[in-house]
C-alpha cells in the first residue's frame, strides 16, 4: 500500500487526525497530501489549541475525487455527448 493510500485510509472516516498520526505513515506527509490535493482530494486543516499541532480531515467525497485532467476529460465527454458548450 502506498503512502498516499495509507493517508486516504486514515482520513476517510471523516474525523480529525493529528500530525502525529500522519507522521506514523510518512515523515513528509504534507508532500503526500499535496499530491493528493493535486489529484482532487480536499482537506481541512486546523491548529489544535492545546498542543499546537495540525489536525487534518478529508472533506470531499472519495467517489468524486480524481485527477483534474480526468475530471476535465469527463466534462468534455459529457459535453460532446449532450452537445453542451464547455
């Protein structure tokens, strides 16, 4: 299982998870999350006032996530099929 898949598995419950949990998956978790954002996933971040660590949560539906290029391709295919303008 890749680091990105492990992060998605952890955050897919919709609950807040702190940086310590993400560090257990990979030390550079923010780089993997950046890759996931580029793939269409959306995250919400907050700073925990007690321990000053970052907390993260997945905010979008996993079924709707995908690469921006794939989303654009799907939009074009839909437009071609229904004669819509893009």
